[in-house]
C-alpha cells in the first residue's frame, strides 16, 4: 500500500439488515400460526405457509439496506 492509498474496507461478518428482518418476521409469523392452531383456529397449511412467505418478502423489502464498503 502506497503512502496516499486509502485502506481497503474489511468485509463485515454481520448479516444484512434485510436478512435479519426477513428471518425474524418469518419465525414470528410461524409462531403466530402455531398459536392460532393451539387456540383452535383452523388455518390450512398452505395458507399458513403463504402468510409466512409474504411476511418474509414484505420485511425484506421494507428493511433498510446495510451500507457496505466499496467493492475491491
């Protein structure tokens, strides 16, 4: 590295905010669907799965992007 070169950014090991939001929303909705079944609400499996997928998609879309350093 020369005297005037900026140091290269070190890649982060932390997951993107979008990944965290999507994963948490999927798990949360899955728990809600499970609780609904416990209280006697008859939710077909396909509907429960679709709700989880939609929640993951919406959370991933709405979550802010994690800023990264410039590509090498």
